[in-house]
C-alpha cells in the first residue's frame, strides 16, 4: 500500500515536471573584461532607474508645491485692492454718519463725496485702471458698446456723441467697454 502511495507521488511529480518544465541552465563562458563590462552596465541601469524615480518624485513634489502656491496666490491676489476699498468705505461711512447727524450741510456733504471720488480715482490709477476716452472719438467695438444711434448732420458717422456708462482698461486690457450713444447719417 505504501508502495502504491510512492508510485502515485512519483507520477504526480513527473506530471508536474512535464507541465512546468524548467529550462536547463546553460553555462556560458565570458571573458573577464566582458563580464565586468556587463556588471558595469547593470549598475548603470540600476543607477539610472533610481535617478529616474527620484526625478519623478521631485517633479511630483514640485507640481504639488506650485499648485499650493497658485491657490494661495489666487486666494490673496486682491488683498491690496480690498485694503484700498476699505479706506474708501471708511470715508463713505464717516460722510454718511455726519450727514445723518445733521452736523454737515449739503455743500460740505458734497465736498466729502468728491474727496472720496478722488480717493477712488487715485486707487484705480494705482492699480493701473484707466478710463477709456470715448466722447468725440470714432466708435471702436473693441472699446465701446453702442446702446443708441442718433441722427446728426454735423458729425461724421460713428462718432461717439455721449458716454452713457464709462469704460475702463486694466493693464491695457478692456475691463469694461464704454456704453455710448453714436451718430449716424441722416436718411
């Protein structure tokens, strides 16, 4: 019975050997210089792989850092503008409070509002926001938006007669187009 078990075990091992035949290892003879050269190439390959992995990790870390810095920049980009606006807000609140308490007459109130406007225009100038000159100029759809057309015999066609809402540039780019009234030829 034990012999039968051994035969079955040997048959199973033979079947496994047939299903998974191992390749015979061949002995290759190399010159020592070739062998050392191959070892050197393997070392260079390992070193290159490790360097590539380090560079890839550095690149990922740099990308994450730049994303974080960009989010922080966007989050606080308008900080100086908001600080300037808070100063104007303070001036407006003081002016309104004085007007409500009756400590100011109308002309003093108007002077206060004019001073606030001067502060606002100065703030816009400091942030490189400029007014789009429009009245009397030729209509340009890049800077102006025509809301009305008026017949006028004396002016050339497409001359801006009146600015209905001021337009502004920021750093030379249109922030808001000027809303204008434009002349047209009489028919």
